[in-house]
C-alpha cells in the first residue's frame, strides 16, 4: 500500500510539472543535447518583442525554425503593450509567452512585479560583452537614439550640433516628438537628457510647441513629407526602413541616448527548453548579424568586421548614456507634468 501511495504521489508531481513548466524546470545547462531534444518535443517558442514593427525578430525566428524545426511565434508591440499583456496573462494564470525581447527599463518594471523568471542558462552567455542590467537579462543589442531632419527644411549649416540646439526658437512648432511620458525610447531619452542637461532643458523644450505622436514607425516619414523639420528621438536603426527618403540622421556631439535590449524569460513560460534554445540562438553570429545588418550595436564581441560598412556610423555611434533603472515611475510622472501639464 505504501509503495502504491508513493507511486501515485510521484505521478501527481510529474503531472504538476507537466502542467506548469517554467524556466527552472528545464534541463541543466551541462546537458545541452537534452535541452535541444526537449525543445524539439515542445515544438514551439513564443516571443513578445517590444520593437514594434521590427523585422529582425521574425527573420531570426525563421532561421531558428529552419535549423531546429521548432516554430517561433513573434508577437510585437510597444513596451507598454507588451508589459500589459504579460501582466494580464499572469493575473489570469494563463501565461502564453516564453520570452520577452525588451528594453532594460521595462524589464525592471516586469521584474518588480514578479513577471519574469530566472535568467535561462545558455552556453552562449559567456560571449556577451554588454553588462546585463539585471540578473534576469540576456543582452542582445543596443538601441541608440538620435534625431532625424528633413535636409530641405534643415540645411547642413543649421543641423543641430548639440542637443541644446533643439531649444533654438527657430524650431518652435517644427518638431515632432514621441511621447516622453510613456515607457519606450522617448522615456529613455527624457531620462538621459535630464541627467545631462537638467530638468530646465525639458522645461525649455516643452515651450517649443511640440507635436506628439506615438506612431514611431511613421514619424520619420512625416518629416520626409515636410510636415515637420525634425523628429526626436529617432531610433537610429529605423533609417533602414526609410532609405531613399529625404531624411538625414543626426547624432549630436554629446552622443546618443541608448537602451540595452535584452531577452528575459517570462514567469511560467510554457515552453522552457525551447525558450532556452532560442535565447542561445539569438547570440549566435547568424542571428547577431541580422541586427548588425540594420545598424544595431551588438551584444556579442568579435563581429565588428562583419558589420556592413554603411551602418558603421550607427553601430559605432558615440553613446551619451542610458537612463537610471530606478525611479522610472517618478520620471514618467515628471515628463507627464512638463509636457502635458498633468
């Protein structure tokens, strides 16, 4: 009877592990072949990408599918949208995503709310040259932010040479901006500018009669159409989608604000081994060079010579800084007050 009870208990524990897998339940890193086999058995990995509209994650997903025969589903959106999706899935105890590819600032919020699992153990983590912002993250690339001008409306001798040049009265009413009171590139830019130039910079910039738009993919095109002279902050790699348009990216002398972009495991990931395998693949040269092709600075060292020459200006851009990872909620409230009067 006792042996039967032990057998039933073991079966129940095994069933519980099957119904509620997470990253911690995956195979140990020392047996990577077992991880690969388990990943193929799971058959799928779901990635929530906070680079809205970016083609790189789906392209890397196709490379991964070809190599391993494991389906990759990439769902993308703005950081706030991804954050809310993960939060809702957690609150209903129905996790759907395995990994999120997100900026470190948003990942801090996810971590604080208990929405992330431990960092997946992967062999390629030792190749990473970027310092992770937290113990949960696997750095993948750097997203840098400059500005873009319409060269017809902004001749070379009038291009902003410093970030402070945006405060020149001649640009009043001619600047399009992402919303700095929402998590994402503009919130990072807000924090870096505040650290570099003080709150008075933002107070003066707010008086420039800015137009705000969160359609970050379309905003550079509005500058190209002549609706505005300048758009800020420009995600430098967006120039890949706007080649041939009358646009000129500018990195002011102080350098570009930036966000480390990392992978993190979502708590309760339904495909833990496939998640580990995909995270490891994202650090392989074939995946990293997909990002380099479009101008992203890379997390893995030793690939600079394989970066396309036309993107060296972006990959090697001078970096001004990244906003502090603490106090983000306070900065968002301050941005809301300065730019929206709330």
